[in-house]
C-alpha cells in the first residue's frame, strides 16, 4: 500500500513525501525494485528542479528577468516546496514589474511562500523580509489607487 501512495506523491510533485514513502517501501520484502525505480524518479525530478533554479538565478543575474521568471515558474511546478525558487521568483517579479500592482502582489505571495518553506529564519532576516513585504504592499496599494483614479478620468 505504500507504493501507490509514493507514486501519488510523486505525481503531485510532493518529492519529500514520495522519497520517504519509497524508502519505507524499499524496506518491505518484494518492494525493493519498484522502490529503487521510484527513488530514481525522485532524484531525477530533484535534479531537474535544481537545474531550473540554477538557470533562473543565472538569467536573473544577467538581467534577463522575463526568462528567469519562466524558469522559476518551471522549478516551482516541479517542486512547489522549493523555497529558493519562490524567493527568486519574487525578486525577479519585483525587478521586472516595479509599477504593476498585480505583479507586486504576486511577488508578495512568493516572498511569503519563501518564508513559510525555508524553515526557521534568523530573526533579523525575518524582520527584514516582513518590512520589505509591507513596503511592497504599500507600493502596490498606491499604484492600484493611482490606476483607479486614472481610469476614472
């Protein structure tokens, strides 16, 4: 019964749960080969996500932000629990679309996902991120109000 659960976890891109389930299934007689194949698939998926994150970070450093956003989205699609991908996406969105309230809101969402997924952050870093999120929220709200006033005219 563990192997179908592991397969399902792999299908929904919950790589951590899939890995744990395949490892546990591998310790049960008769499930070793299938568990080994499953663990190989998990490793392959993790490698692909890592490559996407590395490529996205490189693109962001080269100021190819639209491409980096696509790669970060790809990495998140491959493993939604990849904290670095959420942080990179937030930073790229913020840099590419500084005057778009919608994109700033998505950036805020991605920063919050990063905070939730990265584990316990040092207090100083956590405060800094919370202040940055508040600043982005304020800017997004002001831009939205400005756009409403402009469209009303």
